[in-house]
C-alpha cells in the first residue's frame, strides 16, 4: 500500500507550498497540509558535514531547487554566492541565507552569456578568494514535439542546460586545480536517462549533461576534484504545483486528490519529492563524507527511474 497523503512531508524549505491563486489552489490547502507544513518547519538542521566556511556558487538560485540548495548549504555554515537572472528574488534568498547565520552575496547573471559567466566567477573569487563548490543548477525546457522545435529553440535549451555548466566548470577549474581540491555538482534530471515524451530538446540536453559529468570527472580526478550529478524528478516546485492544480481543475478534484492521483501514476514511493530532499543529496556530495564518490549520477526521483518492473 502507498502511504496516505496525510503523511505528506511538507518541509521547512518549501514555503511556496501554500501559495497560489484561486479557489482550491495551493493558497487554500487543506488543514492537514497546513499542520504537516508547520510540524516540519524545524527540519532544516545542520548535517555537520564539515563544510563550514566553504564558498559555494549556486546558479539558478532564486527559487525552487536552487533556493533549497542555497539554504541547506547555509545551514552547514557555507558562504553562498548566488546567481540567477532575477535580482529581486536573489536578494530575498540572500536574506534567508543570512537569517541562517551564513554569508551571502548575489549577482544577477545570465549564464548563457559567456562574458557574464566569466564576470560572475571573477567577482566571487575577488570576494572570497576562490570557489570550493560549484552547483550548476540553471536549466529548463518546455513541452514540444520534435517537429515543432526549431534550431533557435534547440540552441537556447542546449545553451541553458549544457553549455552554461560547461562554461562555469571551465571558469572554476584552474583555481580548483591549483588548490588540489574542489567539487562540481550538475543538476540534471531523470529525463536525461529516461526521456519524457514531448520534451525532446531538454531530454537530449540533460542526457548530454550527465555524460559531460562522467567525462569531466575522469579527466580531473587526479587533481583531487570530484564531479557528480543529481537527477531529480517529480519534485514539488512551483511548476509541479501548477500541474497539480491544473490536473485537479481538469478532473474536478481537490488539491489533495489530484496529488494522490498523480503520485499514484508512476512514483513508487507514492508522493512527490521536496526541493530540500534534492538539496540534501547535493550537500552530501559536496562533503568529505562523499570523498570517494565521483562521476556518478544520483537519482532523487522516488523510484521513478527503476530498472525493474513493479507489479
């Protein structure tokens, strides 16, 4: 049996759960949702992974998984360099990091622009002397069939999901090699291994990102640098909240009924994941506790990427 929805673990880093517009949206979630959320507000406890003082650069840090990654690193006492294209949202995340007792600086950056990438890395190194951990989280895509995706769209999606990680990795590697230490963590997706129908461009870009991760890990291991990927799926970000709300409206279901129905369609654990569950995997990989792990892809997907059939 799947776990009941009333046990759904709404976590401390998911305040967007509960936001929404319109009758029945996440702005009006049921009372047991509110109770679960309140009971888990203190879940953000340091894992004591020995990361205090490390300089961590997170791209796509203004919301969702990127924001959660920043906050979990902040709980470990890291210094956070935050980048995205939205200055106001970045400033808000920086305030949250500082409220956890860690330092934060933020730079509005379009990571598809090579010049802005170089400037970003230079600014972070000037501020803190170097970068210990790079988290390439910028990415995205949209649902379109192959014949509807033109060359410009292919270039845009590949540039955002793949080349941004390539350029940032290239920019941080010289100083990491000089120190003989460093971690690069790429946020890919389950769709890089198990393609999603109708998302051919982002599927291909994420698959390439996973291969890039494995290839770069082999090249730089002798310098003491580890490179890994985290591949999420079915994480309850704002995008999934919108999908749940749309599904519920389309089928005449409440939010909790829609979540139960969607989770039951292909998530073996029977629920959606939370951004901080992805973030926790990222932070572990950045720590010395994962010191013998490199060139791997960790799937944070509730079992969706299983290789055996479940009756």
